[in-house]
C-alpha cells in the first residue's frame, strides 16, 4: 500500500524539481531526514505539494477543503490561478490528503465547516500563486539573460515583450524549481483581477454532469465485501444477543460480527446483507437508553424558560429597561430535531490487511477521520492511506466530532481484514442521530413610547453541539457559537440592552452542527419576533429594522437592496403576502423577502428575493448557487422534524421526512452587493432567513404567528 508521509505545518513556500521536468510548490517547514519521505503521484516526486506544474503546462491545484457541493474545487483554484496568471482552461483540481500540511490556518485542521474556507484561505492561496509566478519569472529572466522586471505573465506564459518571445510555465518549471520562492510575494489589486470576481464554470461540473466524477459510493475494489449494521433502536441501548446462525445461512452473507455500534452483516452484495440484517432479531438492554418523547422534552425545556441560564451575552441593563418599558412582549418558540439527510448516504470503503490500511470516504473532516481510523486499528498514521472523495452533500453530518461512521468501518475492518464497503441506508441515516438539536427559545422585548426597542432578552434551552472548554475554543476559531446562542448574542440591531442565556440539556441523542448551526432556530425566533415588535410599535417591518441599523452599514445596504428589488414600498399584488428577514453571520450579510399566497389550505411560495454582501464574491455564480441551495435547505428544514416516542425515532425516509422537491421550488432571485471587503462565508448564509421571512408573510395572510416548527402539517405544495 502507498505510504503517506508525516508532515509539518507550512511556514514558507518551497519549490522542488519533479520527475518529468515539472515543478511542485508546497508549504511546510524544513523536514527532518525521517520525515522527508516522498509520495509518488503520477510519476512525480511530490513532497507535500500544493501546486503542481508539469511540462505539458497543466496546473493542478491541490485543494485543502472538502468538496460537498459548495464549489471548493473551483473557488480555491481561482484564487491561486488569479495570482499565477494561469490559463484557466489548463487548471485542474485534486483533493488534498489528510495531513497537517493542508490544515486550514484558522482552525488548524481540515474540517470543512463554518463557512470559513474562502475567508480563511483567501490571502494564503493567492500568496501561493503569486510566489510561484515570481519564481517562474526569475527562471525566464535567467534563461534569457534579462531583468525580471522587464517580463510579463499572461495565460500561463512568461512574456518578454521587448524581444517578442515567450515561454510556457511548463517549459520553465524545471528551472523554476531550483529558485527560492519569496516569503511575501506581491499581490494584485482588486482592479487587476481577471479571474477572481468572474463566474467561471465549475471545474468539477462536467464530471458531475456526465457521471464520471467519483463519489465515495462509486469506489469498488476487487473482491470487496459489503456491510450494513443493525444499530440500537434507542440511543444508549446495549446489545445483549442476536441470531447469527440464520443470518449466516442466508444467500450472499459471509459473516456476522459484533462491533461497538451494533451488529454488522457482511456479504457479497448490498441486497444480500440488507435482507440478512432483517433476520438478526437482536435483543437490547434499554436500562441506560434515552427513553423520552418529544413532548416530554419540550415540557422540560419550557420549565427552564422561567429559570436563569448560562449568560452568553450581557450588555446594558436589561432588567431595568424591562421595568421602565411602555410595552413588553414575550414569545416562546419550539424547534424539533432535524436530520441532515444528504442525498448520498454515509459510506466508507476500507481495505485493511493487518499491517496497512487504505480508506476511501466522502468526508468533511479527513484529518480527524484519518486519525480516528488509525487509532481504532492501532496503526501509526503513516500506515493509513486516506483518500478524500467527493461527497453527495454533507451539511455537517460528514463532520462529526467522534468520527462515528469512519470508526465503525475501522472496527469492521479490524475483524474482517478484507476490502469492504460500509453502507448506511437512508433509513439508517434518518434514524442514526447526530441531528440538529431541538430547542425552545423565549424572547422578551420592550418598547418605549417612540416605538423604539429598548431591550431584548433571549433564553434558549437545547443540547449543545460542543460542550467543554476544548470544543468551545475550537468552535470559536471557526466563528461559530458552540454555546447555542449564535444569532441572538450577535444580533445586528442597535439594541442598548441585550442579554442571551442558555440552558444545556445532556441526552443520549447524539447531536451535531447542521448547516447554519444555531442560526437555524435562533434567527427564526428573532426575525419573527422583530415583526411582532414592529407591529406593536405601529411600524412597517422593513422600516422598523432599518431604523435599528444606524451602526451597521452593510446590514442596512442589503436590507435596502432587497426591499427595492421586492418593490416593498408599493402594496403587494392582490392575494399576495410578503415577509422580510435579516442576518449577519459568517462575516457576511443577507436580507430576504418571501412572496407567498394562500389558497385554502395550500401555501404557494412564489418568489424568494435575496440581497447578499459576502465581501468580494470570488465566483458570483457559485455565490448565487449557494444562496439558492440554502433557500431550498431552509424551506426543507421548515417542513421536517425528527420526533421521538419512548426514545425511538418516528421518521424513516423522505416520505415522512420531506425534502423540498424541484417542482415545489419557488423562483429565486439573488442580488450580490459589489464589495472590496475580504470574502465572508456563503455556504450557510442562505439558510436561516427564508423560513422566518415566509412565516412573516403567512402572518400577513392569516393573522396568526407561527411559533413552532415544522411550519406545515401536510406536504408543502409550492407553485
């Protein structure tokens, strides 16, 4: 098996010669002799490579973040290619190996989450391209005996305009590899960009369209077995016994083994092991299991609303403001557990022979998964070769903090010692936990005689996606509030007195971050409550918000832009209702207007209009795609729920955990604000506002506030 070299964190750019006359660019500190192993890649010696230029003038950008549909494999190469003055038609991608060399400099890991990929890598990736360009220019200058300052670059060529000659990067690569790279290369001004800011076609688009792109599920090895696992129907239950004999006698079944998470049925194909699993008849000990109903949990959370919680934000004097208020409003909101439900269910291909291991997996956290598998197998990390594959969606599920599905595969491989594919069915995934936590949120707001908000008090009860100093410090690095107060503690409005408190519940039900994290429930509560306050103040919802944004120029701009695009100043068309919502998070800003109508019991969502300020939009088309997908995800989240009865999950598949269908999707219109600010996050930005904007629109039609999700009791029909 191929060995993966141990590496160290990058501190400067090193260029080295590659087999075949190519050049490799890698960020790392000097390696010891023991660490200086090299891995053969396509016939080239590649020591921790980041940029590869081969003699045929192809440029490969090894991307440091997972591709889960968000466009990483295009956006990151665009940053490098811009400063490199590369011919975009010659640029290709490669997913990085899970080594410290490719860690995100902000999170010190390879976790793809928190919408931090572009914002944290924006300068670094550009510097990589600029440094490579400078050594290519120096190589050409030496070859031609001219001053480097007299040369220019364009479309993967170094040009000598005075002498009317040029050389491709591929032709110069071997010479450039012997030149030291600058530590602080000169970067372009935004006015000089030719690639950044343009809607370049996705580099992975063709492969995903014609079926040639390889996802984790597409990996097949000679002699590979397939495995499915029977897990406890209640979280925290313990296996007592199971029927192995009848299962082993089933056609296509090779073995039945017990692992920490349950019982695995292993066989020659999926259908055989799936049918064999139905014969297991396991017996479980539920003495330590989570046995409760969703209604019981809400009742516990409701009691916590009357008790002080852990303070996560406290500015001004909320109690005093409440005692002096002319009006006081209070609303309580309830939110269910939600499943991530990616289109490609979880899967891992693993080949372990007792000495070495090779893994293929679509994941959001390859370095953590790599380390977890090595730990289970008792191997040094260098003996585990981990291939990060394309993922058919993730939304947080492929980045759990205990690497559950990869550990499960490693436990199986340790017992089987043959190539195998672990498959989670859709039902396994829906019932398998690591949900967006359920929550109850109570907001209390006060107004003075002028209709101005004088205070807001938020109290939240939920499970935390990360409890403990270590995880809270880590989450703080990626800009997320692991303490469940995200969206309330960083409210965009000018509120003089603000307090956010949190109650944490411990439960056997495993939870994890989900796309937009705590914003997914806190922003629904906040933005529908803001509409309540606006009504109590006798003000228009848009103008009411705008009046509280004197100190937030970028929020005010997106709010004004969306209001103008929606023609908010004019009455809505007959039978149409409109709602508005606002968010600042992930160093970006968005305002959304939803236009909807009611026809009896049928809701028609006609149009969703968004105004987005994400700083420099590296690829505007990708930004729009992410806002569109976020809207679909947000509407789907407003439809779905994971509920419990006696500790068992009631939902199974898309028939009872509905996802917005293409024929239900409204018209989506996205306006991107021109900006020279550094890029912010986009992947989660489009999710939180669409549901509260829709709820605010529905109030205009029905006169009833929606304070519990899911929003609908029947399948949502949208025209």
